[in-house]
C-alpha cells in the first residue's frame, strides 16, 4: 500500500517564490552592472554631469538600462504569479524547472 502525503502548499509557494528570485538574480545583476547606482544618480540629474550633448547621451543610456531591468522584473513577477496560482507542489516544481 502506497501512502500519499500532501505537502503544505503555502510553504511550497514560499519556497517557489524564493527559487524564482534566485533564478532571476543573476540576470538582474548582469543588467544593472557594477556602476548601477552611479548611473542612476547621473540619469536622475544628467545636466550636472556634462554639456547638453553629454546629458542627452547619459539620459539615453539611463533609460536603456532601466528598460532592461524593468523587462526582467516583469518576467520575475509573472513567474511569481504563476507560483502563487499553482494548485500543487508538482506544478510549482515545473514552473521553477522552466526558468
């Protein structure tokens, strides 16, 4: 006789959400790069860091970086929503495996 146990879905969802974060962290870090904080400051007040042409280039680069990070974040949130909507631990495992 085989005994089937039922996993605590709330705990499995929490583990799944953590696994989603771990899966996306390298992509987010790569998109941000080592000077993310500096580029954010420069992008917020680009006119302090050069003439009009330089300010325009700073703003363009800033927006591109923000767009890359935002696209990854949208994917991460969608994966977490899939984990939240899962009806079984096996389904959560499949979602994580697909990342």
